C-alpha cells in the first residue's frame, strides 16, 4: 500500500516536514507519495510542489482550497502545517472526508478546538496524530532511558528550566520592542495563535517533560507582557497580544516538581539554567528552556562524575538492539520531523495508534493552558480541569472568536 499524502499549509514549518519526507522516501520509497499540496497562497503552494521532484518521481498537484483538494484528488492522509487557528478547521474537514490526519503542535488553539479534532477522528474511524518531533530525537530518548530503564539517575524529582534573553522577541516570536515596529504576523494575536511562547515553543517542552516526568497534576503561573510592542499590519500599527515573560511551577502526579520561566522582555542581564534532576543525578542542558535535553547536554551524577549525554546515547543504541533501534530510529533516521511523519504513515499502514495521538497531544498542551488559566484567575489550576474543559477563562475569548 502506497499512502497518498497531502500537505496542507506550505509555510515555514512545512519545509522541515518536506525534508522529513525526503528522508523517508530514501529509506522506504513505496511507503507514501505526496500527491497534493494546499495553501491559500498559491505561490507558496507551488514552491512546495516544485521541491518534491528532488525526492519523488513527480510534483504533487497544487490547490488553494481544502474542499477542492478533497474533491479533486484521492487522498489517504493529510499533514497539517497551517497557522494554529486553522488546525482544527482543516483537520476536521479532512477527517470528515475519511482522511487520516497529522496536525502540527499545538493540536488546536484551545481544548474545545482539540476536542473537535478528537471527536471527528473517533466518529470517522481515522487516525489523528500530533506532530511532535522533539521527544523522538536522540537527547530526549536517551534521557527517558536513563531515568526509566537504565535507572542511572534515579526517580525523577525536579526540573529547572530558566532563561532570560534581553534582546527582545526573536525567531518565530519576532515583534517590536518598545518604540520599535515589526511586520505583523498571525502569531502576534493570541486569538490566532492560542498563546505566545508558553503555548508555541512551549508545546514541545510540555510534551517532553510529560514524557520524562509523567502527567502534570497542577500548575501555578504568571504570564506577563512587560514590553509595549506594536506591529505594522498594512497601514495600521496594532498591539502585540503575546506574552514576553512567564514564570510557572508545575506539580507532577508522581511527586516531582518543576520550575519553568522564560523572559525576552527583561533588561540588562541574560542567563540560562536548565537541568533535569533525578535522585542520583541530573542532565544539565546548556540553555534550551523550550525543547528538553539535547544531545550536547551533560550527565552529572551524585558523586560529581560527568559525561556527555552523547556517550550515553551510544550505550542506549547498544541496549536497544537491532529491533529496538529500528523501532525508535527506523533506518537510522534521527531527525524528529522525519520520525514523527514516519510514525504517522506506518500507523496507517500497520493499523495501529500513533505514538502521540490526539489525546496525548491534548494532555501535553493542557500543561501550557493550565499556566495561562492560572495567570488569568490567580489560582493554582489542576491540569485535569483544563482537559475536562472546566478551567477555561483564558480560552473563552479565543473560543468565542472561532465559535467553539
């Protein structure tokens, strides 16, 4: 069976997905064929289509409307890389058409949006996967092994992820600092994005810490906008409604506790301190407070001995054995974008659930939403209340905008 795949949304993150497609094609050329690309911006869709013949025989068809694509092309699966506010719209449309769906993180702008996706998948008997690349990479996989299988670090007990960057918001969160202007992008409006760094890059972190520490029980957080930022949208200068600073305490059901804080709005002094602690040692990450342990992290034990996580990765690969390596890093692939899509495609082929389905994606996202809800109400918020839709003050105006 060759799975007929469509890519919906051909902006920035889709390029990483397409690089993943190329890696999969090189390893298993018959697994899938990219038969359609869809984006409201035809030029962007045509650019994505033009890149495909470098790794498959023919270019996919180009569409600017999802409905026309679903009617005009036979499609088995869709990979959704649209802006956040369209994740549930595009996903539900595809699921109702009998198409399996993978959705980029976060899986829906709110819990209600995610529930629409989950309900549509269940109703139509189709797979819904959350595209989460970070936990599948060598660093988090090795960290999970050290905590839960080898037992080198002992029981997970605490994490600290703290970082201040004084230069203002950069990268996907580009926006004007006080007295400056920047071009407006959809991420500047929280009703379109669902939230700023807590929700966006933070979705990776929430999934990773849940992978390492288990379910979060409750959160207390403060989410702040310290900088008065504006962005230019055509002739208009509009406010940026996205946080630049947050601080949160995360309590895990297993007893561990986490401190997570990031700012790109404080003056004068930058620093980073990121560490994942067990009772017998820690994984110390250089500065990434959003993505979890990277392969260049250090493992420091109670007795003070220190080794690079990369050395333990080699031991982890040996411990996996040939079958385990093929399961975790099929065909030697280590790129998280390729691995997430390979898992999605082989789940369809093999008739099994994906590693991170809609419910798993929701439970990770609920940690970020619990931080927002806590900041909105000034109270500790139980993550289960977010999942169940009982804690929703922060989400209410977003839900109202999209009729959820």
